[in-house]
C-alpha cells in the first residue's frame, strides 16, 4: 500500500505536474530529480508545504515553454529532499499511482497544475502480488538486457538483477534505461507488471538488434 492511500478517491485530484521528456515514474518506483528552474523550485516549495504530491508527465509536443502533455502520467510523493549550496533541490519522488489527465487548470502559479482521474489505475495502490510476477520467466528479459548492454559496452550487477523482486527489477529498468520517449510512455501505460516485463523485453530486443543503432547511448 502506497503512503497510506488505499483508494483512488483518497488521492488529491489536483496537483502540480513536472513535464519531462524521456522520464517516467512508476508506482513504488523512486525517481531522483535535480531541480534548478525557478518555476520548479517554486513548485517544490509549494508541494513540500502541502501534501507533497507531484505528477510526472512526458511532454506531448508543442511549444517548449508550455508543451502539450501526454494523456497518462504518474503521481508521486516527495520522499527525499536536499538543497545544494548553489540553490538547487535534489529530490526523490516515490511513485503512487498512474492517472489519466482529466484537464489542466488555469492558474497563476509559474508551474502547471492538472486535474487527474485515477480510477482506471486504482490497482496501482494495492499490495504487490510477488507470486504472480515470479511465475513469469525473467530469463528472456535478462538475456535481452545482456545483449543490449553488450552493444553499449556496459554492465550491471547481475546477481542483484537475478535476485531482485520482479516488479522492482522491471520498474527500475523501465525508469532508468535511456529509451525513446514513446518507448518510455509505452512502458508507463502497460496495464500490469507482466505486460511491462513483456514490453521491456521487446524494446530491449529490438534495440539490441537494430543495425542503425550506433550503441553509443549511455545510462544516466
């Protein structure tokens, strides 16, 4: 259960959003963010003074200053905060529940705020069923990951990857690996962890086999 929220109705329906291309947040995942733009420093200040909820949404095109927003995002709670000597905020968002964008509010704040509909993703707030995910063979995922990393001359802690709980493994890879925004969005919108595992395996396999991929992508 995420931060005491049991039902979709328990979550705030209006909150600020941080549009960031190539970045997704998933339920129970942790996303570190380096905040330096004044409008988003203001957003963090206000969120910390309130319920500490922020929505992560990928831009969907349009003007750079105020791009269109993807229709599906994920709400997270600020669970880590530090301020640097040069005025930046280093924060951690822990994913709570995905949402459908129900509308954007006309606001006076420098950051954007939206109304969210969590109803289609209420299952995100439930307890993880480790047995259901464990029944799915992670072998193809790890093999696809091995080939993907090999092309980029990268490596991971394979013992940790083999022993990690299935949801933690799938979600951490989905959030951390530098895929294209459309691929990230597909992983975010996958209905279940099993669906996300299958989508992640497919993306890794396709990318690893792409002859036009120069293999120079670096893991952030």
